[in-house]
C-alpha cells in the first residue's frame, strides 16, 4: 500500500478488518500479478452456509468492504495494456474457481477511474459485467477560500447556511479537548438517534467494536457540533495521502434547524486539507442526498461495480433456493449477488 501511486483508506488492512465486524466475513488481501503489473484487491470472504436458507452449503462469495475499493494498481507503469487487463481478470476468475468463490462483487473506486482500463467483456459466457451504480461527488480542496475559511465552490444557499451555523454552533474534534473514545460515544448517540428517525435498516446500527476498530486502525476524524452545551450533530471522516472520505453522520432536531451538517462538512474539508489531501469525497445517495452534496460545488464521479459469477450452476441454485424460501422476500434482480438481496 505504501508504495502504491495513489493509496487510499479503503485498501488499508485496518479498514478491511473493521468491516469484518459489521459485514460478517473474513478480510483478505488478494494480490493479482502479471509481469510488471500488480493489483491489490481488498475483499471480505463470506461463507455461503451463513445464509438462512443455505445451511451446510459449501463455498463462499466475496465482496469489497463497504465503501469504494476495487483493483488498486501498485506499480508506477500507468494504465495497464489490454493484455495486462486480460491476464489480471483471468487470474481473478482462476482465484475464484480455486477458492470455491461462487460470486464476487467488487465496488470500484470512482476517484481512480478504474473503468477506463478494466474491460469485463473479456470474460467468456457473460460471467462478469461492469455495472454503473450511481454518481458521486466530492470537494476540490485546492479551491479552498482562505479569506472566509470555507469551501470555495459551495453555492450561495450553502454559504448562507454555513453563516447561520457559525452564528449558533461550534465544532469540537475528538482528540482535541475530548478523547477519541468519548467523542465516538457521543457521536454514536446522535447518529443512532437520527437513524431511528429515518427508520434505517438494522445494518446501519454499528456496534461499539466497529468504532473502536476505526479509531485504532485508520486515520479517523470525529467532528461534533454543539449548541451551547447540547450535542446536536456529528460526522466521521477517513483520510489517506490524497483523498479523504465522509463516512457517517447524524444530527438531532436542533442540528437540522441550525444546519450543523454544513458546518461539519466545512470543518471536515479543512481537516482533510490539514492532512495533505486534495479532495474530500462525499459519496453518492438518492436524489435529495446527492443534490445536497452537489451544493458544495465539487466534481462529479461515476461509481461502478465489477460483478462476477464464477460458478454459474451454484449461483443459479442459490437464487432458486431463495425463491422457494417462503419466509424471505424474493430475490431482487437489481442486486448482486441476487441471492443475498
């Protein structure tokens, strides 16, 4: 990782190991090589026998830890040639076959433009495909407005909301006046309060061990917004050498009233600049969420996945078995792997 031209937090072992806690898999680092090309693929191996309808089923599937990963080039050679790509994808399929991996869901990194050189049509029998999933956006930190200490490209409405937030709220960072452990505990309170209001899936309620692992194993920033002595919001950020990423966030009623999210994103951008990053990636979301993130004025990126079926008959059997399972909803064809939807 340290010698990669563009390393990122999503490829670091600490992030993958933290995700073992929430995604119930075993973190591995897959290294694909061909002559002078080396590619790192962080994955979680998940046992098929853990599926509620597949007890005793041998084998695994593999998925990128939550976020953005994909195939990270470790060499300085630049973009791989067509023959390099064919060899790397063949090696990935061979590894799946040798490791009893029925399907592989790789979330490509939108900032690294991996789809420019990755061509899944090289797989025979349509066993893999590159799928466009969503647009994402970020904040160009080179355009920071130093005179006003704010993101340089945010629109007028967002600037007005930042001014409102600054008149009422203050930001406190974990590790500065408050310990990281205490900051994470407070963040978790306000975050889970917001998830409850949104009727979020149980998946988005992370255990204490997850937050502890992030703080001990990654470059984590914890920003808390206060209205007087009341905690009204919090956000988590992750940073590496060139990119920082918004990770999680939440706010209570007063936080929403006084636009704490705008204040915290602005603080996160400043934190990312101080860590030498050139971009704060905000990610994607539904129309409303994405529109909010676009109001900060940054560039737009395209997020894709590489979806591979290495054992077609086993995959089809799993989908069929789920279809026959009366206490589960039917498989979703827009979800990969379909049998896990």
